[in-house]
C-alpha cells in the first residue's frame, strides 16, 4: 500500500513544474541592471470590487503580489504575479507590464497541468501592448489554443485581472 501511495505522489509530481522564478523572468526581459521591489497588496472591499469590475472577472483572492522594476532609480515596469486554476490544477503566471501600463510580455512561472496545455510563446505574444482599454476576450480579441481553450481563457482572465490590480494598487 505504501508503494502505491508513493508511486501516486511521484506521478502527480511529474506534472508540477516551476519553470522560472519571477525575479529571473523580470531580469530576462528588462536586463540584469535592474532593481526589483516586491510588494504584497491586500485589497479592501472597495478595491476588490473595483478590480472585479475593471477586469470583468471573478476573483480568487484579495491578496496580490506586485513587483516594481527600476533602472537607474526610474520606474521601468511592473510584474503582477497571479495564481489561478487552469483546468483542475494551478498555474502561476507573471504579467510583465511596462510603466505606461501596457503588457510587455507574459511568463508562465509554474504550470501543474500536463505540458501540452502550456500556452506557447506565440500565443502569449498576442497580449503585447494590450491595456485595460482592450477587452481581451478569447475567440474575439485573442486567438484560442487548439485543444487548450481553458488555458487560453485563464491567461486572458489573468491579463484582465493583472491590469486591473495594477490600476487599483498603483494609486496607493
């Protein structure tokens, strides 16, 4: 019985994979000469409702991690880290947003679903330069991923939430 339990845990672990740390992802995009400041925000009820309204999405949490990226003491960008359920398991995605509050790139930090459901770089590149003014709807504004529609929807929903969180928390 112990052998079966151990084998089951090992098989589950095969799909759980940390792909890159948020700090390394930010350095890959913005260069090694950056300073990264990590902040955690707990949204009050008013800000929580505002993020929900701006993102047109159901929220899983009131707590959000935001990275401020500086180069030569000038704010260069933000990173908004979101954990979300894709199909039945969690993914952690870092939305890198330039100081003008447009998405620069998206990096999947951890993905616990089978690898065939992982969004490709070309799929994620559709979000480049998108802002809160874009609706970011799958099959309308964003192409879907063949065989992985739920992954595409999760990334789009996360992009809307990340932009809304940044909009609400950067006023602090």
